[in-house]
């Protein structure tokens, strides 16, 4: 009986440990006088400091989609932190409002870069984070943001843009890039015209950036987000195949840059 009780207690402890491994929390931080509210996720089964990955939201702000992606990165062994570009409480599900709010930052690229830098600084300051092994990923508006973060010369090893805008106010800023760049792009994305793609490629090549770009056939804008629906005629739609392939491309890219040993399956 004593052995049976010990066995039951051991199993209970194992289950409790498994359930407790993924740690998440809302984290307040500041940029200037503005309170920002990010989302942190890490797996406490990984001991010691580990690489950090900044996640930047779509034009909706931090939502369930971004929180889920942040948690998936944590399950891979990274300290994942979703930066808040807009400010505490500023979240939107309305198309026109999202366009207006995100447009403000696109018109003020220095503000956009500084908000991203504030998120990166917060990630770097966390006790779990190895500050010398950092990367950033972003979706749509967030993809544009992480490219601007790299153009600012920030100390990140790599940035990944998922269906993000590629244009920038001053292409010459690419000379500041220390990061490797991976762009994951819908081949039929109507919001990023071929001329914008060509100019981006020229920008990267002329600056000598270590860059790569993967196109997904039949994919349009927002191909990673199931909430985008399936109607491609609207210009934004989810495509499971492109979502799956782009996530794996990101995993391989981060693994190479950050020397992260974990290759656990998460999706």
C-alpha cells in the first residue's frame, strides 16, 4: 500500500509539473509617459537563461492570436514577449479604427521604432532572458515593425516578417542592420505590390544584408491568422499550408541564429 501511495503521489507531481511548465503573465512597462501592456510566456521546464524572441502584433493590437503565437514560441524554449506598440487598453477589432491607429505609427517611423525598442529592452531585462541572443518576429503591421527595428540598428540577431509591409521611409537605413532577415510572404498578397517587393529586395541587397524571402503560392495577406477567414477575394485570408510552412521556416531560422537546442513539436 505504501508503494502504491508513493507511486500515485509521484504521478500527481509529474502531472502538476507538466501543467505548470508554461508560465504566462501580462507585463506593464513604459515608453516615455505611455504605459504599455505586453504579454510574456516562457516554459519553466527550461532552466537558466535562454534566447528571447520579441513578438509584434498585427494592426489589431495584442489579441488571442498573438498570445497563442507567443505561447507556442515559449514551448520551443524561448522567452517570448509580445510587445505592445499602441498602449495599455488600446485594442481594436474594427477595420477602420485599426487602420487609423496603425497609420499613425507608419507616418511616424521613429515612434514605431522606439516602441519596438522599448519592448525589446523589456524582454532583455527579464531574468530568464539571455540578452545576447535576441530575435524579433511580427505579423502584418508587426512584420513592418520588426523590419523597422532592424533598420534602426537594434541588437537582434534576426527578424522575421509574416505577411508584413516592406516599404520604409529611408531605404538607406538598411545599412544599419545587424540582423539577418527572413520575409515570409503571400505570393498573391494584393496589399504589398510587386514594385514594393522589388524595392525591398534591392534595398537589402545594396546594403549587404543577410536576407531571404519565401513566397507561398496562392496565399494572400494574413495567411497565418485563422480569424482572417477563407475568402481570398477580400485580399486577406487564412491558408493552413502557408501557415504551417512559414512557422517551420521561422523555427529553422531562429534555431540557426540563436542556437536553441529544443526542437519539441508545438503545432
